[in-house]
């Protein structure tokens, strides 16, 4: 019998993926040239569906990359000449900072301990920062930054470009895209797709900044915003992209729109409440994140109190329930439970019941 | 009825792809973490199969990227501090040169007109070149550089790293990997897979050079050879890769090994001979590449003599035979016929018969 994957990515496939995959094969969409009208039509359809899902202003552009990780690098190359600022509360927000350091940028950070969120009033960003990086959902620790805090950060610092890593928060996180400048995610998390595609949402202010840096420094060459945008205007990509992933993303986003993103958000909240309520009252588990407002609704991290986490993971795996292990040094103390749209309320109920019986 | 794709990539899918895709879904391999033992086992298996297929010395490393295009950039970042040299005879070999220019390297080139190959004796490479880039098969013009010429180039210039773009020549091209330092390809051409994966074959000399440059310059950060190699030693990748493409590649390479790479090469030669013989005697077509020794066995380019190429392409498409159009400004004069392993002798025979009746 098939297992249910509660892993934080690669994750459970969205229920319609297999059907769309079959259709991609039957229609020979995967043999079609990425310079053909057929591909342009697909990209245009992806663009329209994603704009609707995220309620993007029409002026936004959407680019595809090989991974979200690549967008850390490309955004810094195309959008900063000297300095960036990072809000760091875990491994992934820390990696954005590391990319800036590798690229020789003056990279400052506001850091809080692993497992904590930010008090936006305490964040002080130096005037020269050209870009602020923040993770809306820190996949390593299960800490989420409420979108209202991200919007408040923009109100306090309107000038620097605000770049939001929503890798494990999309499409749940209801960002106001008038109040951020770019965001990005990969498809193997909340969209329930096979891995291998990064999606980059970029506003006009980013494009203007990228244009101003073009010719002044190495902005990413073929993979710079300037290059991506030039191709985007014809619904093309600089190099042959992961066409299958774009195909599946387009169809899954359309399925999500048909279901209703509000319904998906409500279901996500209900499933998250179910798990957190159980963790609060459990003898064996407790929520790792202390502050309820910072507990992620999409990647839930539980501390295992009196046993090695690996034992819990093994026992649940035997029952076809696959959890993620704790990140890095928390491997033996934490379990991570992805609460993505591909996981149904019935699945989550089954998991909670099984955890209760451990 | 399904069409047959003779397009130079994305191309006809290898006949076993659909079966392997179904198995990937059934085994839930696409939900599995890229940090799991299951993924490590897959990478290890891919590594062994590719080493056998290309007859790679054991010391070679194999890395995965988002595309072959990315390897132009990453190889220059990780392997050159100052200068590179490029043999240019078409758009794709020209793009490797462009990447070097974008990265601020002193990039020299030996250029010959579109449609021509190289006389290796005429190539003079300045002493400071750290890397020589050459396309074993120029997808834009249908010119192939015989592997013996590539080996001769190494004999004349043993010092610089020899980097071979075999994007549309693999796995047919029988390179002696003791006589080149790195090579790369993407999977949507000769391997008949959905697009979205670059494969990079790297020897110890490259690794040593990359190590020497580490800390001296930006070598590609997370995507540098140093980083790729650190992860490779555990059969891991720096970021979440296109797991599905790696899965399919592994299985298709194993199928190719079972069939025998020599058989595949012989079939490729027989199909190429069939097409070139027809082009030679045709009233409507002629081989674009004049010099028989430089005619590609894997991407065959034909000039259409008395009609627009688009008309020929449309008429064949109606019969379910999809050709590639000419590259760039040759769009209206050329057709490109990919002769990859996924195209059978029966398919090619059908195409030639249809072309004869035009």
C-alpha cells in the first residue's frame, strides 16, 4: 500500500499529478521544442494561473530557474552591487546570507536563535542595504513569519528591495505583493510536484534595479534578471527548462484555483490546528516553537520528549506514515510534519491518531 | 496517432521512459527526500551506469546541474581565473565563448564559418589559456568534430583543461576520457528524456584546479566544483535536484547498457548513412555540411533547395513526422533531423520515404 509523505519536500505528490503526467506523455508535450508556440502557450498559461493564485499585480514577471536555491544567488547578483541584509532564524534564511557573503557583498544580519521568530520592531537595517532577505517560512525550524510582520517590515524600510523566501510557505502564505518586491519558491513542497524547478516572482522595482546594474558587474549572465526578462517577454527561457515541471505546475495551479485558494488555506489551518492541539496535550511530543504566533502552519516541528526521534519515525513509517527528520543537529530530537495541500484532512487525522498510540 | 519527433531536443522520448516513469510514481520515489539513503543509492547507481556507458576512468566525478547551459558558466567560474580559449563554429560553441566574456575572462577564439569544421593543425592556442572549450557536436549547424581531432588537440595542448560540450553527441561520441578533462550534456537529446538536467563529467585535474582557485575568487558558491564535489562524495547534491530526471536517466542508461552502446553506435551510423545518402541524391535537399568527415551523425542538417523549409516541415508534420527547423537565420533554409537512439531504423526509413515523396 502506498505511504503518505509528510516530509517537508520532496513531499507527497498533489493528487492530480499522475493524471497530468499521463496527459503530458500522451500529448507528447515533453518532446516539443522549448522554442515552439506550444511551449510559449504553456508558459503564458502558467503565468496567468500563478498571477491569479498569488493575486499578483499585472506588472509582475515570473521566471523559472533550476531550483529556489539558485534564486538566492541570482537575486543577489542581479539586484545588489554592494550590500544586503538578512533576517536569520534558521538554516535556510542563513543560507541566503551565506550566498551574499560568497558573492563578496557586505552582508549584515539580524539573527535570532533557532526556533524563534522575529520582533520586527527590534530589527534595524542600515541605510545602505539594497536588498532585505527574509524567509516567510523557515523549513528547518518550523518558524513562520506572519505576513503582517513582512508587510510591517516594508512599511518601516520602504527603500530596499524586499525579497521573500516562501519556499515552504507557498501557496498558503497570503502575501500582499504590493508590499514585497520579489518572492520565490520551489515546486516540490506546497505544490506537491516532483523536484527540479524554482519559481521567481519579480516586480518592476526589481527589474529597474537589475537594469541599472547591467553592464556594471556580473549580474548572472544568461541567468540574470535582464536575460530572464528578455526571454520572458516572449514567454521563453534563456536555456531549456524543466518543461515537465512547468507543465505539471500549470495544471496543479489550475486545479488549486478550481478548488479555491481560500478553501486550501482553511483546510491548511484546520489540519495545523489538529496537529498543534495534539502536540500541546501529548506526553511524548511538544511543539518545538514556543510562541504560537510563530508556529508554522505548513511545516510543523515537534520535539520528541522521551525517545530518539528516529524510533518514532521508524514506527510511523511501518504504518505508511513518513515524517521528516529534524534538521541538522536536531535530527535526533525533532520530527517535521509537512502540512501541504497534497495531505488531506483524513491523512492528517490518521497521522495524529497513530502518533497518539505511540 | 503519436508523432515521431526528429527534433534536436527536446526530442523523441526513449521507448522505455513511460514504463520507468510509471515505476517512479508507483514506488513513490518522487516523494523521497533528496537527503535519504534511497536518493544516495539512486545517485550511486547513476554514477556507476554512466561510468560504464562512457568508459570513464574511476577517478572521474559526475555532478548534476539544472541544465548543460549552466555548466558553461560553472566550469568557467570554477576552472579559470583569467583566460579561456574557444573553438567556435556555430551558435552553441559561440555561447560558451560569450559566457567567458560575460564573466570577464580574457577569452580568445578560433572561429570558422557556420557549417564548417576545424582543421586542428590550424588552431593556435595562447600559452595562458587555462581551459579550451570545444563542441563535439554543434547542434545549430550539424557539424561534428571527430573525436580523433579532439584527442589530437589534447596531444598538441596537454596543459589547458579540455572541456568538451557533447550536448547533442552523447552517448554516441566515443571520447577517450583519458584525453579530455571534462565533458557535459543535457538529457533531452541523445538520452531521450524530459528536459531539465545537466550532467557534468569531471576528472581529477579539474578538481585540483578548482581546489586551487577556491577562496581566490567567486567559483560559483553553492554550485562550484568544490561544493558539488563535497556533496558528490556522499552521493548528494548541494540543492534539491531534478530527482525524476536522475531516476529516468539511471534507468535509460541501464537499458542502453543492456542493449550495448556498440549496437547503439552502429544503429546511429546506419540511420545517418541512410539520411545522408538520400540527401546527396535528392533534388529538393542537400547536406548543409560540405565536408563529409564533419557531418554530424546525431544532428543532420539539410538545406532545402527550392522551397521554404517551413513548407517542408508542415507537410511532414501532417504525416506525424516532426523535424527541427533551421537554427537562427537559417530557419527558412534548413531542416534539422535528430538521429538519437530513441529514433528507430523503421522511423528513419519512414522519414526518408516521406521526404522522397515531397
